[in-house]
């Protein structure tokens, strides 16, 4: 049978068309993926926490007596000098009004004190007379002894009587002073409150409290005049440039830190990153309920700010900050993105890309940071790994860099 050239051409075209349709039906398109190159470089593992600034040492000024605190002579923000600036004035409490019974008792006490004084004054006059008589007897005995008409015994007796008389006179004088004081105290109980208060406005009676340190007034409880009891807080003073940071940490994070660890302070309001150092972790944790309703054990950590005051302008008491506390760091660590890692056979693995084909590579990792992990085995610098691999990717899958499709 003779086959024409036309039939041969048509058959060839049909076979080519069938082959093309088959290739189109069974071929696999490369999966678009995101790639990242494994590199070496500085790496840090941090514990992140919110914190708050506070002045390290705050001095609270309290009322030393019960009375009336005058209107505050200073305002919040005023600079004060230790031992010079008057920061508070407290006037002693005025005596209360006497009722009828108390007044009668006070008046009787005055009369009693007056009578006691009169009695003591009489005793003093008698003591003066006795002393004068003893002095004359001593002088007479001394003269007789000198002439030889009296014995030394008489002179000794006269000397003794003179000493006794002097002591009695001194005792009577002291008794009179005591009686005067008792009378003054009894009369003071009858002074009306109005007269006592009027006499106190010369300022001499009031207690003026001076600043205990050089610093700034941070808070005044009540600026207007008011009655206070002893120990009532009036105001607080501190140094705004002497700041520390207190951070609320999970107890499980706190045990991984040590005093002296470096902390990077961010989100404080300035453009620069401040430095701080962990000074102390409180020894006692507390239970705190999170926003999700989960009970957590929290502990306070205290940090000293290393950046000088001129490098943190505007930062003050109670400002919110964000801390990244460096738990571990290395200057030349081989790193892979955390998003490239996934679990496989009880370990970790990644997909690398070689000539457009995905290869499953087991890896061993060390420290893990916020976005990268330290590679200990399995990868070399320059290797390209797939980040966020989907279920469509497996060993030998054809892949294409998504960045080349854009």
C-alpha cells in the first residue's frame, strides 16, 4: 500500500499534538517559595519585657508634730537645696477650748500653784534667816578660838551648822523655782486658743522643714493649708536624673538571667536605643492574671540605666519602656530563620534549594533568638533555605523563587 507524503505529514502533526497534550496534562509547575540565604553574623538571644522608669531614691517629708501644715512654699518641679530650701511649715496644734468643769479645775490648779509658791517663798526667807544666824555663830566661834577662850570643837560645830544652813537655803531656792514653773504651767492652761494662735503667727513657733537632699519636688499631697497629725506625709523629693527601671518578668524567664546582663531600652520616646544593666532580681515572685485570664508567676527585676542623662532627654519618673535583655550573644554565629525550621523525625529540618529543586536537610540548632536560630550542624554559609514551607513542598519538588516572578 502506497502511503502518500500528505498522510505522513498529517500523522506526524497528530503525534506531536498528542505528545504536547500529554506533557501539558502531566507536567508539574514549580511551586513559588520565599528563599533566605544562610549567613554568619552577630546574634543575640533576648528576654523581652515591658518596664517602667522610677527614681531610685525618693525622700518623703512627713509632719514632725500634730498641728496645721501651712500652704506649701514650693510647687511640683521646683528645685530644692539640701538644708537651705524650706519645703514645709508646720504650726503646732492650738489648745482646745475648756468646758466648765475643765476651767474650774484649771483655775483651782492656779490657786494651788500660787499657794505652793507662797509657802516655798516663806521657806526661802526662813532659810535666809537660818543662814545668817549660822554665819554669825561661825564668825563668833572663830574669833573666840583665835583668842584662846573656846575650843576647836565649838568651831567645828559652827562650821557644820553653817554648811547645813547653806544647803537648806539652796534647797529652798530650788523649791521656789519649781513653784514658779508649776504656777506658769497652771496659768498656761487658761490661755484661750485665740490668744495662743494669734501669738504664733510671728513664725517663731512654727517648725520649718528643710529639704533633705538636693533634688526636685516630685509630689505634694495637699498644697493648701490643712490640719495634720504626726507622721502625715507632706511631699516627696527626688533626683529626676537618678533613674532606674523595674520590669515585670515571668519567673521562668528570670531564672535564665544574671545580675550584670545587658539590656537594650527601646520605645521610651526617643530615637536612640538606651543601655541598661540588670542589678537585681527580687527573690519573691507573685501570682498575676494575664489578659487571657491565665495565672502567671511574675517577679520584678531592677535595672540601672547606663546611658547618661544627656543621652535620654525628657525621660522621667513613671515612663513606659520596652526592654530586650541579652541572655546570650555571639559575634559570628551561623544563623537560619526560625520560619524555615520544622519538626521531622524528632529533630529539626529545613528545605534547601539546589537547581530549582527542594532538598530535605536535617539540621541541629543551638540557641534561638527572636527571628533566627543558631545552626550547629547541617548547613553551610550561602545555602538557600525555604521559609514558611507549605505542604505542597517535599523532597525533590520543583520550586521557583517568588521574588523572580514579581
